[in-house]
């Protein structure tokens, strides 16, 4: 039986600093709630806005697949494996923390190229557990902007074997895939049919079959998803969708 658990974006815990406005869909940092530690294989979904010239200083991660999706602006990534680059809208990024990696994420792209700017960077960062612990750390980024045609559901990241030939970054989790869709008013896409589906409205407003109107920041956790349809309501919208074939408990 399908169940839809709607989570209002207004109810999310938030971390607000002079340089950061971060909203957390699940327990994160000091915002711990034992009843909200993840859904399916998804443990973290943070919606972050970082001021120019600032960002996350070098910090460690282990045994996690970390996917970053930029909505506006540019985010500079640097890590202890020697990877560095600028992540921008339409470019998918994955970091496999594995046995351990250090990285920083900053809104200072002008240090690499171009003039200084005063615009924030807005991105969603999502974490899923890998298939196994202790893998080698890794990094991948891939521009999939050409795939993001209006009204299409596009694979952003996947470890599922059937997505191996698609233009997408690979994650080391065979039971999970991330999709994105940029919708114009009236555009409709169908959600995957899967045991667990997480829908996040990154911007705009949509109507979800069986749930009604959802706005920016709202999310729905769907168990036994059956291909429910999502339609952009009043204008442009962007949604992020996780398909997961199992949960952390089996």
C-alpha cells in the first residue's frame, strides 16, 4: 500500500550563520531527532545558501556517497585527493568519502577564474550510504546540462546497473538513483515505481498526485511508490527525486 508522508519546508530545522543559511530535511549536526534520521538510503538532504567569499573550510568525511546539485551560483570543491573544480547548475558532482577524505566547499570561484562577484551560491547536498564500507575515496563531476530539457526526468547519479549507459555520475550504491527535472508550467513527469521514493521541491510549486500542492522546500517520503505524477503548478519548478530499492533496515 502506498503511503505519502508530506514534510513542509517551513518545519525543517535550520542552521543560520553570518555566511550560511542551511535547511535540513533530516537530522544533521546539533539538530538531532531520533525519529528523523533518514528515509530509505538517504541520510542527509541539506539546502544550503553560502555567501560570497565564504564557505565550508576543510573537513573530513568517511563511508558516504555525497552528491551536490547547484541551483544558482558556483561552488568551488577542493579535496585531499587532489581534485578541484567549480560546480555550477547542470553539473552533477559526486564524492565518495570511503576510507576517509578531506574537502572544502566555498563560494570563491573568482580565485580560479573570472571577476569577483557578490552573489550567493545555492545548492542541495545529499548523502547516501555506499554498498560497502572502506572503499577507496573518489570524485566525479559531469555536465549533464544538455540532458535537462524541460519536462524530462533526467538521471543525475545512480549505482543501478540499468543506468550504466546513461549520461550520469556513478555512485557506489546499487539500490539508489537520483533524478532531476526542470518543469515549465503544466509540465508533468511520473515518479519512479519503487519501494522508497523521496521527492524534494528545490524551487517553484508543483502538484503531486495524491498529495496536492507542494511549494519550495517541501518534500514527500513515499513508500511503495506507484508512479505518481508531478505537475508544475504556476510556473517554472525544479525537483529532485531519489529512487531507492531498500532502506537502511532492509
